[in-house]
C-alpha cells in the first residue's frame, strides 16, 4: 500500500504509516489513540502582582500601584494555554506536539485519526 499524506505543515507530517513532529517519527501502527490536552498557564504570579499593586495603591504610592496592578492583569490575561497532541501507544502516552494554537492541534488530531483508519 502506498503511503498517503493526511497533513503536512512545517515540521509536522501525518501519513498512514507515520507521524513526524519536531524531528521525532512515530509509527502509526503503534498508535492506539490520540487526544488533545490543554495545559493551563500558571496564573498565581499574575494574581500576586495584582494584589501587591492594590496594596501599594492603598498605601499611597498610586502610580507604582497602578503599574503593578496593570502588570499583574497583563500576566493573567495575556498568557495563553499550551495545547498538546497526546499519542497513546502500548508503551504509554506521549506528548508528541505542543503549540499555543488549538485549531492546529485539532487539525493534526483529525489527520492522525484519519491516518489510523487508513494505516498500512
């Protein structure tokens, strides 16, 4: 059976025989399932900085407090989650791909699912 490509973008390629990501090749015959995983960003530092900013504002140094509050809020709202492609094989789960683009991960997962159906 000829190798059929289901997805190819950058250094990621999905065929019915293999999945290539970041220079690592996974044999599709060993992949039993695939799923997305969302790694939430750590938000504690943003909360701490914002609270310090509020405390500084209350103690009288308004400008520094506003700057610290703004920095804390920026950390809270600008840090994005990281999305992973989790491959399950007989030897366990592997985080095969990570990105901040959820749609990209979903496209890769759909291609892997398609490839699993058509694998050699």
